C-alpha cells in the first residue's frame, strides 16, 4: 500500500480555521436572536419581572423582540396610589408611547383616613424639630401610626442620607432626636400634594395620553380596622375627597371609558348625588358600573335618598352593588331608579355582601326590570317559621314571580333570625333559568 501521499501530521492552521468556521456557523444559526418571535415569547413568559428586565437589558435586539410581551404583561393594567411616587410613575408610563398604548385598565387608589389626617395638618409648617416640638410631634405621631413614613416617598429621603447626616430613625425614634431639614421639606410637600389636589392635574394629563383606556376604578384602600381619635380627621365637607374630581378626570379621557368601578365611603346624600351626576356628564356611554359602600356608612337624613330624575344612564347594561345595607339607603335609591327607567338598557343586576330583611328584599327583587340577577353573599333576616320551612326551590320560585327575570345566579345566600339560628338557602354557584 502506498502511503506517500498521506500527511504524517495534521496542519494546525487548517484545524483552527475549521473550528472558527464551525463556531461562527453555530453562533449565526443557534443564537436566540435567530429564534422566531413566538419561541422568544415562550422563553420569556415564565420569567419574573426582574429577570425579564435583565433579559431585555442584555441587547437592543432582545429588547425590541420582547417589547410586545413586556407591555402586554405589565402595562395592560396599572394600579396607582395617590402619592407623589405613584403619580410620577404613572406619568412616566403615559409619556412613553410604546407603553401607554397598551394600557386598558387603570385603578387609582387612595387612603381616605390618611388624606383626611393630612388635611388637618395643612396649616402646620414642619421644621427640623418635628419630633421635638410639641405641636409638630403630635402630628408626626399620627402619621407614624398610619405608617406614612414607611412609604417609598419618605424612605427614598432616608436612603439619600448617610447615617451620620440623618439623626433620625423611622421605627425607633427617641425624644431627643431631630428630623433633618430635607425630611421636613418632604413632609410639607406631601401635605400640600394631598390637600391642594396637586395630583389632579397630572392625572388629567395622563388621561389624555391613554388612547385605549376602557376601564377605570377609583378605590379607597384604607385599613378598615384603623382607629384613631376623631380629632385627627377632617370632616368630609372640609377635605378634597378624590370623588370630587371624578368628572374632571373622566372628561379628560382620550378614549371612551365603558367600565367604571367606585369603591369608597359615601357619607352624605349630596356626595352620592354628585358622583352620579359626574358619571352622567362625563361618561354618557357607560355600560358597566360597580359601586361599593361600606356597611357602617350611614346617611343621617330623614328624607329618602333619590337619584335625580334628570340623571339617565341610557347605555348601562350591568350594575354591581357591593357592601350595602338597608340603613345606607343607597340600594333603595338604585332599585327605585331601575323601576322608574333611569337605566333603560339595564340587563344584569349584581348584589354582593348585602344584609336585608327577607320580605323587603323579596318585594324589591320582584319589582325590578332586569333579565339577569346575580346574588353573592346575601344575608336575609327571616323569622323562625320561614327559616325552618324554607327550601331553595321556594326561594327561586318567589324571585321568578318577577316577569322580567330570565336567569338567577346565586353564590351563597344565607337566612338568619334574631336570637340565633341560620340556614344556608343556596350553595355556591347555583344557576336557575326560567
């Protein structure tokens, strides 16, 4: 056999060239940048926000490829608190056309007890002795109890100072310690922001930059167990409740908002009427409305609460009432308005977390002009005889005496009588159709 033409040793140059070529080929074909958009979406879907942000920061190409998933996952719905940080973050989102175009649902939250407490301090100017001066310390003690100083707005000020500069502790302050001038300035700006409606104009500007906004909510996120001395709270007539700005905010929307949810305390009949008039004027095409009133709220008025006859919601199809009771009178006002044609297009009425006398509840339900009734966590005060002889079919049958009703969805209806005793009328997720 002739081995003359066989090289005894391989050429290292040829081997290196081949390896380099192979690596180049692999990098050009196996790179994640070469993957289709659908595959990249599958890769990044399970990532947490922090990991997704790191992924997007790795290259401009990946940032562009993941933008659609990023904005749909984290910017389709936004929840913002009425605080300096919350409003400024929302403004930043609205000013970014790639993110604001995806925002469909916006929830604005506030804390009623905090805003009312801030209103009592609007004439008090805080100094660097806010924990020493008697009057100032009385106010800062209230805010400490409400954990106001633990919010990012104040915590950022703490982090901006070295331990030597900041002679103050958020959680363990002592009488002799003082607050820095920077923190005092922030406190004064925060009170102005809360009491002078400094958040309204930025929020109105935001509304004009959300072209696809369809649903909006204004909610009180207060701790309902909060108990402080009444003197720390400004009366409702004397503080700028966010509901007073509802009309200005909704009328600024760049798009037609069809779905509105309101969850806050309505203590006065005038406030109730004002909110409904604001909705009537600013959202004439409203289709879904949800209103919640705390069970402990009472209107001290001898006259029945009524919805103005000139207030019409001609396109409203779904109405959801939550946390209401007969004493609040709001439910009665809505039931009467439904009968009188204030909501001519109404199809579905949802009632949630409501306590009502059995006979009064049944008479109201039988007179309503709606096709679908949804009951969730309804507590009916019934006498002992009715409670012992009652059965689910009889309850549904009584409701269907309403000639307009076609379907009833029930999730947990309970009957009880004073002196003890209760009976679950209907188990969860029972549906009946006529």
